[in-house]
C-alpha cells in the first residue's frame, strides 16, 4: 500500500512539473521591463504634477496674467515699491499704495506698458475713424467727443493719415484713489507723422514729410475689484 501511494504521488509530481514547464514556455517569464496594462482612464484622471507632466509642450495651455509676474507690490519695501515710477511719500506713491492694497498684483511698470499700447491704438483708431475700437477703450464722455470729431471730418470729406515713429516716453504724472475708483495720469512723449487730406487728396493740415514731437497727457480710470481688468481713457489734454 505504501509503495502504491509513493508511485501515485510521484506520478502527480511529474505531471505537475510538466504542466508548469509548458505554461512557462507558452506565457513567458517576467523580466522586469514589461509595460503596465493600459488603463484608458489613467491619462484623463491622473492630475499633472512635476514629474508626470508631458515632455512635449502643450500649445493649448494659456498662462494667466500674473502667474509668473512680478512680486506683489505689498511685498516690496516701501522705499523700493515704486522705484522709477513715483517718489516715496508723494501723493502719487500714496495713491499707488492704495491701489496695491485693493489689488495686490498691481504692477505699475506693466500698467505703463499697457498705456503705451492703448495710446497708439487710440490715436490710430481715431485717424482711421474706427469707432468700434474707440468705444472699447474710451469712457462714454470721451468717446462722444471723439465720435463728433470723426463725424465732422467725414462730413467735410477729409481723411487723416497718421504714422507712429516712436513713443519715446510714458511716465506717470499723477494718481488718485477715491474709494475703489482709481485714476492714473500718464504723460506721453511721441514722434508722429500726421496729415489731413481733403476730398481732392490735397494735404490741408500737417505734413507727410515732417516728424512732429507730440506731448499728450491722458487720464485712465478703473473701478478696482471689478471683473473688467481694462482701464478706460477718461480725459485728454495736450501737454507742454
């Protein structure tokens, strides 16, 4: 009986070894370099973190303003906060401090760069009679004044040609804050070529060959904390 049991056990052992060997030969062995099973949800659900972000740049990503911008003004020492913009303790600096308290990411240098772009856009749009562009950049009162001038010019059949040669300087000439209503005054020094033609094409004002030095003092305003980030032009005057 013992011999029969031993022979039967041995037969099962041999069969088991044979089956294991066949399975290994058909399925293969793990080498440690296998890719994990594909999970169709993993790319959609896994959050992007440093280390698992895609190697190729994603051209559909739009970086929000301020994401990599300058330090908030409140974090800069008062003596350096508005360096090159306004002297510490002046009414302009105090108004800028108030603006920064309400909107900590306010960047005065960035504001001036934006003002330069707006200045060129507005002057060009006025020369071209582009009312749509002007309406988005001007307060209602200023727009009405510009629109009247454009309409009168069109009535006379005149056209204006304006070319920017350069904007040599844009400096902050003042600032004021009342509640949440902020105003910033900017003095622009620019070089322009501008001429007005009549219905026959003759130049009746300005010159197409002369570069004129122009000084303008413009006031921009905005309600701080509003969802609209744009500043509007609320007043213009010729500077000295």
